[in-house]
C-alpha cells in the first residue's frame, strides 16, 4: 500500500504544493468548476490538485477560462489602412473560439435532448453542428473580451445565439421561404430529413437557446436580461419581422429605405444582439452596451451586404450554399439596388463605422475590429 500521508499534490494551474492531509481543502467540485468555466467536464484535471491553491470553484473556473481563451500571440502583421488590423491572427483565434463554441453546442445537445425523439435530435444535431462560421457566438465572446472579461463567461449566450441562428437558417431554407437545397455544404435540413422534421428541429433549437441561457446561468440577472434582448432581436420586430418583409419584397419590391430596414432586421438584429449579449455577460455599463450595439448594427448591415454580393459573385464551393438565387427569386438586395461596386463600398463604410464605435475600448477591442475588417474580406 502506498503511504498516502506523504503524497504531495501540485495544483495544475498555480503550481502550489499541498501535502495530502495538511490543509483542509476548500469547497471544490470538478463538475461545478467545469460548469462555471463552460468547459466539458472531462477536460478538467482530476486528482484533487485544484484545491491546493485554496481558491474557490469560481476562482479556479476563472483560471481555466483565462488559460483556455486568452492567447498571448502578438498581432504583428500590418496593413496600410489599419496598421494593427490584419486577419492572419484573427483566423487562429477564430478557430480556437469556434472549438470552444462547438464543444459547448455538442455538450448542450447531449445534456438537453436525451429524452426527445431520435429523429428530432438527429435533425437538430445535423444542422447545429454543421460547418458554419459561428460568427454570432464569436462576436458574443469577443464582445465580452472587449470589456476585459473572460470570453467564457459569455459561452452560454454564445451557444444560444448559434442555436437561434441555426433555427433561422433551417426555416429560411424551407420550400415556403427561400426553397434551398444546400446549406453549409450539405443538403438542407428538410432535404436530409423532411419538411415537418425541419420545422420542428428549428422550433426546438429556438426553445433550447433560451433554456441554455437560463438553465446554465452563472448570474440569473444577466441571464434574464440576455433572454429579453435575444427575444426582442429575433421576434416580430426583429429577425422574424425582417424575414416577413424579405418575402413580401419578392412580390412587391421596394426602395433603398425598405432594403436597409429588411437587412437591419433580418440579419442586423441578431448580430447586434450577439455583441450586446457578450457585453451583458461582462456586466457592461449602459454606455458600453450602446457602443457594442452600434458596432453590431454596422457589422450586421455590412455582413448582409456581403452575403448579397456573394450570391452574385461567389461560388457554391466557397459559400456552401447555392448562388445566383436572389435574382432568380426577385429578392430586394444591395447589388440589385446599388450595383456591385457601390454595394462593396457601402459595406466598407459600415465596417469603418463599426471599428470607430469600439475605439474607446482600447486594445481589448482589437479582435472585434479585426472581425469587422474580415466581414468585407470574406469569401464564404
Ligand atoms: C447566413 O449566415 C445567413 C445570413 C444571415 C446571411 P452565415 O453566413 O453566418 O451562415 P453560417 O452560420 O456561416 O452557415
Ligand atoms: C437569411 O438571409 C436571414 C436569416 C436566416 C434570418 P438570406 O436568405 O440572404 O440567407 P442565405 O443567403 O440563405 O444564407
Ligand atoms: Mg432568406
Ligand atoms: Mg436564404
Ligand atoms: Mg443570402
């Protein structure tokens, strides 16, 4: 039998040593730590080393968060317009955050759809974990980071945003809406399954989004506020209203003012909410939230302008969806009203405006600025 009294444990995070039995451990529970940190349980180190530094579960969770999310890579590459904003580093960071988001989404599906019909779960999984950009959750995590808060404090909100976005895509592709058969490089949900299953998978993802924010809440007040902001953004006055206008404009057309309103609602509202939900998770002040919201408004419009442009100029291989469809369906789009060149210039103006809205946050907002820059540079 090994002599347990002499075993020395070292905290895997801070390196402090504790001889077994010398000090009474403070409250610790790896599942609670994992829960607070927003990481899968099986990624937390085992063996009781955590308590040697005397930190509480929350403090340990914060250390995990910092260790997992904060990269110390310098942003060194330069461009002429924005000397410190290059995309090279952003892509590494993007992939790291995407990994965190996907783990969280997978975990949510596993934990919260265990007792649902297999076909429904499969359809939800098929669409939610398909290879999308995860733009909205990443905006949310970077929104929190811009306020010097660990991004993973916003991981529940981030997951919820992707769920709502994914539901909107599933419904957007239905025959009664845009009638698309390709999404994220795969058959759309209703093609892979059937229409009824696709409708229900979308419904379930929307409900799950709100469940995740509330059930996994770190702070009930900020969780409630996040639900309110998200509900407003995607409801009748936001995304769903924008989708209605978008469909009606196919038949009755519209002018530039109507076009702006459609894009602001169908795409802009959720993108605005994405950064705001990051700010809420970071306990932002109302002035800070306003700046984030203004940034989100500009990025949202720019994003949809580029989506319209990619439908004209892009390829299915790059975008993972059919191109040339907006014109075919008579959609009201930026290139349709302004032409390709002027649309691109407008998108770039919105990006510049977005960047200036987060200037006040200093270096912590650099990833948000890079991301805005990426919006017009993207090819998918
Ligand atoms: C597509 O959104 C729908 C729009 C609002 C333009 P994304 O281009 O973010 O789609 P995914 O999530 O990467 O598939
Ligand atoms: C979709 O806009 C907006 C929402 C899903 C709310 P689009 O119809 O332009 O998106 P894509 O081009 O199908 O991805
Ligand atoms: Mg549409
Ligand atoms: Mg569509
Ligand atoms: Mg489109």
